[in-house]
C-alpha cells in the first residue's frame, strides 16, 4: 500500500498508479527505460550506442527511481512535520554513485540482468562513472558516509554543500613528482543531480550598514555592494532497506539579475556582462589544503555564499508551516561540520534580528538551542581565523554581530572568572595582534549547545589542551561521537564476495542495516570451513595485482597498504624508511635467510596539498626508492613498492578489499580519529598502527593480540620531544637516513631538508624515536603472516569486531544525544 494523502488522496493515488506503471523493475521494463533514455536523454539511436552512452542511460533510469522515492519521502516528511537536521559541510567526498545507489534501492541484480540481455555488463558500465571529489580527505568522506546512514536510519535530514565546478585536483605523477591537474568533473554532465532553476536565493556581499527606525525601534539595514544568486542542485541519497531517500543540496553561484542595472545604461554593456560572469567563480573551486586557512577573500566569500543560501532555504521551509520563531528550536537542528560553516551562526542571528525583528535576547536564545559543532582536528594551525579587515569589508553586518556576541560573552566571563586577562584574551572571539582575527572555533564553542570530538581520545585532547579554557567553563558542552563509516559502500559495494561470505555465515543479510550482528562471526573464528572460504576471499589480491600494472609481484606476498593524505604527522616517511631498512636487510642476507623472508608488496597512495613542500618531497622519495627496489633483480619479488597515483574514493574501493595489512602511523595525539582504518578493519585487513585517535577504541573491540601496535603513546610524546638532541634513536634509523643523505637513491641535495627534519632534536613527529618499535611491529606482522591459520583467525576477528565503527552507530548517537531528532520512516 502506498502513502495516504488526505484530501488529495484520489488524485495522488492516480498519479502514483501511473508512476507504478512507469517504474516497474522487471527486466523488460528496465530495458525499455534504459533504451528510452538512450534515445531521448542521451539522444543516440537505440540501435547504436557505446558503453559510455549506455552508462548515462542507465544512470538516468536509476535516477528516475531515486526521484520517485525522494518525492514520496518529502511528502511523508511534510505531513509528519518532524524536527529536521540540517547538516552543513563545505566538503562531501561522494565518489561514484551508480553501484551504491542500485544496492541501496535493492535493484542491483534486476538492472544487471536487464543490461546483460541488452549485451552490456553492469560492472563495465559502472567503470564509466567518474568520482565526485568535492572534498579533501577524512572530514569530507565522513560527511558522505553520514549522509548514507542518515537516509538508511530514516532520519529527516538535509545535507547542504557547495557545487564546486572543479573538485579536488587530480594528482599526476611525472618523473616521480606530484603535479596537480584541474578536475573539471562536470565535463560529461552529471546524471545524479537535479538542477532546481526555481530554487534560488540572492546572497549579499560588501556594502554598508545603516540605522533605520521602524515602528519606533532602531534597526540595522545592510545595503550590499554586490548580489550573487545561489541555485540549488539536488542530489538524492537513498537509504538501504527503506524507501526513505533524502537530499544533498549543493549550491552553485550564478549572476544576479537584481543588480548592476545602471551599468547597462551607461554603455558598459560588455564589461557588465564580464562582471556578471565573475560571480560564477564563487563556487568554481574547492580549496585543496586541509592544513590551514589562508584568509583568502574568495574562500570567505565561498563560505558565506554557501551559508547564506542554506540559511535562507531553512528559514523559508520553517516559515511555510510556522509563524512563531519560538518553535524554531523544536523543528530545526543545525550541525556545523567543523568551523567552515560557522558563519551560519552570525547569519541566523542577522536574519532573526534585522529581518524578523525578534530582538537580541530572543534571537540569542534561539541560536543557543539550534547549533551543534563537531571539530575534526587537534592542530591549532588548522583552526580557522578570519582577518577582521576582510570580514569587515565583505560582511560588515556579521562583523558587528560577532563583536556584540563577543562583548556579551566577555562581560559574562569576567563575572565568572574575574580579571584573568590572559585567559580572557585566549577565550575572546577576537584575537588581538598585528593582524586582528576572528577565531571561528571560539565563536562556535560559545554559540553551540554541544561541541563534539570524533573519538574518545580526541575529546580528551580537546578537554586538556585544545579547548581547555572552554572545557573548564562549560564541561557539559563537550562530548564525543566516535566516527564510523558505512558498511554499505565499504563492504557491500566494494567487496561483494566478502559481503556474500558474511551473509552466508551469519545466515542473514540483516547486518547490512544492523552492523552489531557482525559480532556473530566470532562464533566461527576457528571453523576450518570458514577459514578455507575466508582465505579464498583474501586471495582477491589477484584483482589488485592486475591493476598494479607493470610491477611483477608474487602472489603469496603480503599486500601492505598505506593510503591517506600525505602529511608529516601521518608519517608516510616512517613507512618509506622502514621499506629502505627492509631492502637493506634483504640485500645483506645470505641465500638461506632470504628463503625465510615474507614477500611484501608495499602500496602507498595519497595526495599532498599543492603548497606543502615537505609532503611533496615524501612523494618523490617514495618514487626514487621504488625505482631502485623494483629494478633490483637481486631481491626479485621479495619486496616491491608501488605508488598508486590520484588516490580517491574509487581507488580506495579497489585497494581496501585487497589489503592484508594496512598502516596507520600518526604520531600519537595528532589524528583526531582516522576513518580509513575502519574500512580496512571491516574488510578483515589487519592493522599496523599507533595508539592514536579511534585506534584506541579498536583495541578494545578486537583485542590487542589481533593488531600490530607500536610507538610512543600520547602520554609519552611530550617527554620524548623534550629530550631534544639527547633523544635516543636506533642505529638502523641513522643508517637509513644516511643512505638517503648519501644519495643512495639519487637527488641528495633535494632530500636534504627532508632528512634535516627527522634529525634528532628536530624530529617533531618522532620518526626516529618510534623507529625501533615500528620495526618490531613489522617483524611481528611477518611472523603472523606465515602462520596462515593464525592470520585468518585474526582477520575474521577484526571484521567481527568492527561493528562499532559503522556510521550508523555514530549517527544514532548524534540523533539521540546532540540533535534530538527521531526517525520518520516513509511507508513502502
Ligand atoms: C580529519 C581528521 O584528520 C581525521 O582524523 C578524522 O578521522 C576525519 O577528519 C573525520 O573526522 N580532518 C580533516 O579531514 C580536516 O580537514 C581540518 O580537518 C579541519
């Protein structure tokens, strides 16, 4: 039975009756749909079209089904009127959509059958799709996983983001160096989005603020100097095992018709058009640096553009059904994904004050009830600061509001802590100095009811270091929700054979929605039959090998994978030094000892921010070392090193299922959580890791004995750093660094600064201090790998214990403890 529609029931039933006819999922209907789209959407003859055209027709047929469910979900939400979550993020790393969508809609096999009768293979067409890379790294992929969980768990949520025309740069490696190429991902059209030409909002910039009297009360009026139009592009996000389909609404900039009318009269017609065109640049490019905020005007413009359009949309939706803003907090929860969207605080305040005329106290009361904030870093460089001058010129009214919020806060604070000027200065939203800055983290903490960290350790660091002053003031605000990833994409889509195996042994597919069931695998952890099948499954390495290309690798090698953004704190350098050490040791072994060596294929992949010189040197070092090792016939296939260029979601989907061992080497206290480790763990890949971020919680879930842990703990780190030049590093470490310095791999001048950075006394990330313990963990991994039964059992136990790290669990915690929203399930 379909939805009930009140008075419109009859009309709606007739319409949905028609839809039913259109959107049947039997092979014949699907084929007809696909061919219709070939003929009328792609505009190719249905008798002659290639894989690429078939992909587009297929994608449109899938999209039709998405749209139907999305409409039904919207109607249902509108009828029920639940509190909604608005998830604001400047970054979403969605990757490809096709495979994930058909799986969530439950029509994968039907489409595959229909296609095969048309002479096409689903997998081949799926390869035609490019990645949507509208984000940098962990934070952005987390948003994508969370959208999947929000839809699957039936939460009434909307994601808001920016529709960048250029996603994260494509990494091209030329002679071992990273080069960045623009990712104009919309080149061939994007079948997964729906342009909403009628959903547009004006966004204002620059100008002046004046006082006006209205009904005897003074009001601020912002007269902008520039107006740009925001257009909505909707990307439906289907839940799994539910009809619910939510939306990710991305904003694109286009020139506004409201403005610049004069220039048309003065004869500057061409200039005026060129100026209009410039408006579009606001949403044109994703900033590729996840380490620091540059204080660039365009970036601030981008952020405000996104925030203003989203806030207008949210308030419009509220006002469609409500008159009184007192009810706003009962209907609206706004989640800030890091501080990037935190201008939303000042924007909502501005709308409530200047447009809705609520008065300061009422407006402030609402602000304090609706916003929550999650921070994704522990590094103070990554904390966003906006120069006051920049803010004052671009957003003059917002600067006033932020000053007012700060004034009130400072007055209150003085009463609470007295005249402790250092602490007052640290907690102020305004940072004094040569350049005055607005501290967006302070603004967020002061205005949000909840501040979340992304792992238990992260919260500890927030409390004791990063936000200590604030924690002491408001301990109740600080919480954590350990990150999670979606098992739909990271097992069901990317590792279908493991998915089938798990379902077979658990006797159900229910774990795809209810991840806690995975624990049931523990009961079979020593079962010989499962071991046999699991080992076969792990042998999927073969797939990986084929894609690695020219490097000849041994099939019984251990596939050792290290994939993530290149950062000093993530210590790819430690891995490379370890590889050099392994190479050097093998070279010095006699024939007999060499027989005992476990062959390794080391895979490294990741992008460096374009301006991050040291990270780029690490990539080059990886290539020169690979060049040397891979061409050394003397060691044959005992050791290989492969750098996979252009790491993105699709590459991750390929390597994660094939990995035996994965590395997570951050210096303890630097990785807020880490999420790739969760994907590896779910896929039964063993972890070689430091006790950092969410790894600490993994130890509790899968047991220390099933992981290879090493290195200084968070508590050790300060003392080690303090030692400076007196810090002890092992001889092997000095030896491998010396090899690089001496030009063993060439380019000794080029690598000098890299070597200097890890010299004792200089080695902030403790590569030398952790080296001995790293080698021990590697040796333990080799030893375990030889014992096949032990390794297989460990692998099964890793997957079995990975349930906690599903984003379903994370989202449910957020919903219940932070956002106060309830599931709202659309009848199917
Ligand atoms: C990352 C963190 O580095 C990572 O530890 C965490 O798992 C992930 O967020 C998701 O919470 N941070 C970013 O990607 C980032 O851009 C700058 O942080 C604010």
